[in-house]
C-alpha cells in the first residue's frame, strides 16, 4: 500500500528551509498495542527499505528508516516534546543507531526505546498539562 504513495509524497514535500538535504522521517502512528511486539517494525522496515531502493528518490531527500510510534506515548510525552526536553527527530536518529548496534537491538520496539529515554530525562507517569487543564475546567464548571 505505501508503495503507491511514495512517489506522491516526494512530489509534495514541503520545503521549509534551504538545505543540502531534506530529511524525511517515515512514521506510522498506531493505537493497537499488538504492534508493540519486538521485531514487528524490523519486518516492516525490511520491506520499506526494499521499496525505497526500487524508487527514484530525489538527491536532495534523505529518507530515514521507517519507525512506528504508539499514539499513547505521544500523548503521554506531549509536555516533554512541547518543552523541548525530547525531540522526535533526534530520538528517531538515535533509535536507528541503537538498532544497528547488535542483532538483539534490531528487534527493539521504538516505544521501549522512547520511554527509556524519557525516564532518563525525569519522566514519571502523570497527567499531561493539557489533560490537567481540561480536567480543571470540568471541575470549575461543576463548582459553578
């Protein structure tokens, strides 16, 4: 299915700044925790890399490896992304490097990697500020 869209994606890339190369991060955001199993991304990425090699990619585009990100983790870490504590592009780049370090690491799911990085930056399970603001507004309406 994705192979039908690759050419269209490259034709419609937004150009925000003039650089020598434009980094493309192919990401699938999902909700089903069944996709969190080790090795699933590895299998899909293998197919994605074959598709990439079969396409003509503009020289000014550098297409990174395919990554899968659970929506739940993006929501949990929204404050960390908003505050710049975590940067998705850097996390993905470092994840790709980590996966290439050993045979075992190539099966590492991104959700495990990103949560490990977040915990190293002080993340603890708690409500995001956006969720807290919504909750507070409901409490205020109930009190009034």
